């Protein structure tokens, strides 16, 4: 099961990397289009922060400190975003290498929206959240 999870998460991370690389410049990457509230650059920073926070800081307890405010209001270079994607990838490798097949059923260490949930619920929720924003980035880019 670990291989399947890594494969799926790598697919969406690779697609995010491809989307970010296809922007002609950093200015367009951080442009907020009419009728939207976030730029593609900020959404990418948010997706990286989400993985590094939930899989890294919460599940691996690796000391990652999230700056969610910066994810939505700050700017990073394209290279920093791509480095963040690579770091998120490494976080997922470390986590799923340490997880066993029963981890899906284990309780997630913190409540999510004030409810106790399983790790499996979070794996799916985080993947759904990622693909939702990835679709927004794709739309923004085109």
C-alpha cells in the first residue's frame, strides 16, 4: 500500500512542478486574476506547506514550522517553490517508508476540524485538497 500512496502523491507533485515550470515568468506566477483570490504561486506554496506540515511536522514530528500566512500573502521565487516541491517529495518518502499497512486505520495525532479522524482519512483529504488547488493552478496558467 505504501507504494501506491507514494506513486499517487508523486504524480500530483510532478504535475504541480510541471505547472509551475510552464509559467513564462514569476510575475505571471504571482498574478491574481479577476474573480480569484489567490495566485498560482501562493497556491503552490500552500500545497507544499500542507504536505510538509501534515506529513512532516505532525506525522513525522520532523520539526518543520509552517508559515501559513506567508503561503497566501508572501512571495517566493520559482526556484524556491520547486525546491519546496522537492522537499515535500522527500517528506512523503520518509513518511511512507516508515508507515506500515495498518497506518491507514490509526488515529491521526490531532483533531481535524474539531473531529477525531484516521490517518487514512487525512491521506485522502490531503490528496483531494491538493488536486482541487492543482486544478485551480492549471486553470490560472491557461
